[in-house]
C-alpha cells in the first residue's frame, strides 16, 4: 500500500473522482492519504493570497497562490480545474464546499497557461486570472501576493503549505482552506520533499518558507504514511522552465 500511495496525486480533481468511486470501501479510500505521522495536524486558515480553482459546480478542485497582480502558481496535473478561481472562501457545509461572493471569483485566462505534468519534480502551472467582472480589479490588487524565491532552500527549513485538501472527518473543513507547517526532509534535483500534512485538493499549493514568507516550490504528490515517508513538490530554484514561466508572467503584470 505504501508503494501505491506515491502514485497518487496528493490533491486534485482526479482524486475527487477516484474517491467517489471508492467511497464504498473505506480501507481502499485511504490510498489517497498523505498525512505525515499518526494525526492530521492541519488548522483552518483564511489566507487571502491563496485560492481555490475549479469548474463551476464541481465538488472540489485544486489550490492556487497569487504571485503578482494576476499571476498564480498551481500544479500541471490540475489543468482540468483551471476555469474559475475563488478567494475568501467560507467553510464547507455538511462536507460540501461553499462559495464566496462573485466579487471574489475570477475567470482563468486559459490562453495564458504554461504547464508541465511529467511526474515528481516536473509538475507545475503558471497562468493569469482575468479581472473580476463586477469590480474590474485583478485578484492580486485586492488580495495581495507572495514573492517567489529563486534561491535554493536548505534541508531542515520549516515550510508552510496552505490549501483546499479533503477532510472527510469534519464537514466544515472538507475541501475548505487549511494550513500546516513541517520540515524540508530532502532535495533531489528538481524535487523538494517535505513532511507537511496535505490531502486530495492540496495539489498546486505553494511551499512557503515559514520564516522568509517566500515561495520555493509547488506541492504536487503524496508519499507520507503514519510512520514514515515525505510528500513531494516541484522545486522552483532548480527548474529552469518553471523559473522562466514565472518571470514571463510577472513581466506582463507590470
């Protein structure tokens, strides 16, 4: 089972569909679990720079983070969810996601998407959000944004991951925004390994240095178990195509 876990994305619409199929068998459904250690230590959060991206009417989606006026980061395997982005999301209701006001919903500029989906270390998406239909403002003008670091991080540094992962034990938290902090455990070429609790729906969450408050990676894959393992992200500083995509997007924001 542990070997199978690493083949599952730790978050994203693919797991949502898989989960619906497997609901009848709770033991099998645990295959998407990417909690590091014996307990889920995520806390509810309300980070306005981090949003949810999904198709309208979908039961869940992936996570995005603002890095500029309109630029966001996410995971390449989430491309099917890149339709609308929601910020300032309310808690879920009886396990079903709740939506914010229309002033906090932005359409994805799908023509701007630059992405790759080639497994651990080569899974990313960079794209822009259109201005809000009601306010005429861009998301980053309203919510603010994070800076991206192109410097290599160190093993042992504490990182935070915030996103919209599943939490089937608590209805108000299921696919609502939650956050957790843990250490970087290993760096291997373009793969950054960490022990931060995530679940299906966290795909695309950025890995943020807790002290510096800068983005260093994009969370994409699971791998943790109750006793060992690490989750995996695409490391920005070691990935030339990802760095170029970020720089190109930010140029258009200026």
